[in-house]
C-alpha cells in the first residue's frame, strides 16, 4: 500500500486483500498515523453499527417498491 490508499485500506480492513497486500498495508499502518487513525474510525463505525437493530421495521419490505417509485418520481 503506497501513499494513502483509502480504498485499499477499507479492503484490508474487510479482509478482502491477498495476504501479501494485507502485509504491505499493515506495514504502512505501522508507519502512518493518519491511516492508523482512519482504520480506528472504521473500527469504531463497525462497533457502532453492530449495536443497531438487525431487523427491519414491520412492513418495510412490502412498502419498499412504492417508496422507491415515489423518490424517483
């Protein structure tokens, strides 16, 4: 990972990079406080999102098509 490649940082965080690229990203994080802070922010968002309810409100999916059409119109 060279420079500040946020997309690759996200992919690394999500476990989507091959091991060699992940290792390069880890080395970059060790030397780059800016990217390390961004990773900490991503982890905080993941933690916060995990505490949200996982179920959609009653009727959500049934009303989805009409809500989409209304927004497009």
